């Protein structure tokens, strides 16, 4: 797995070693209030990098 902006998203330069990535997430949806998405990602290069990302997106609608 390698997107064009992968290095920038993870703030890495010259990763070395074996790559392990774990991704998980959840989406909560309410028909009136909208949607919230949460994702967790863990990336490790065995020789020089170990990091986590938390991604939260939403499309919420609140009554006035």
C-alpha cells in the first residue's frame, strides 16, 4: 500500500525495514443528526519508524 502522499501523511523520510500497517475504524450514522467517522492507523517500519494516526471526520446537522 503506497499512496502518492503517503510519506507526507505519515511525516516520514527514508523508511527502512519491514512495513506493518494496521487500520481500524467505526462509522456512526443517525438519520436526523448525520454521520461521524473515526479511524485509527498504526504504521511501523522495523528499523526506524513507529507511529499512530487518528482521523475524525463528520457531517453533523444540528437543529437551531
